[in-house]
C-alpha cells in the first residue's frame, strides 16, 4: 500500500522529520522480499533513507531525518507499506515535521482523506 498525505510549508528545508511506526509486514521492500521501493517513507518523492524501513507490528520504531528538502507551499509525505504475506496488513504511523519558519498549518481530516494504492 502506498499512502500519501499533503502538508503546507513556508520553509524550503525541514530541520527534521520524525516518524514513528508499527507495521505488518514491512515499511519498504525488505531484502527478503525484494521490490522496487526499498524506502518506506518519502517526502516529495525523495526517500528519507534506510532508517525509514523495516519495523514490525509489536514494537514501535522511530527514525529521524535532518535537513529534508521541502517545497515552499504544498508538500507530500508518502509512506510505502509492504504486505509480504498477502493477507492481513496495516500500519500505525505518526510523523512530525519540524521547521525554523514556524509551525506548519494544522490540516484536519479523516482517514478517508488519506489516499492509498494497492499494487
């Protein structure tokens, strides 16, 4: 599943992006189930790196990326969750984007506004 959520920013660089997740089966394509998306979290199509992969459904995993490029205006956070078992799968995730340009506007919505694609 590929999830995407938009957010606005006045900055062109995020001081840091912190993501915490629990996932069934994997965040990103693991070496044991190779695929085209080794990364699990992207901002505007750019992977946040190998720290944002893996995890499991029992233990929270946290990773932080620093100096992440942003667009002045609309940005997209993309999360790729791999269902290796082709059965029950899901993800619980929180993401905080820290900037020196002040707080990001609060975007309210429901899970219905989060888009997903099954491959």
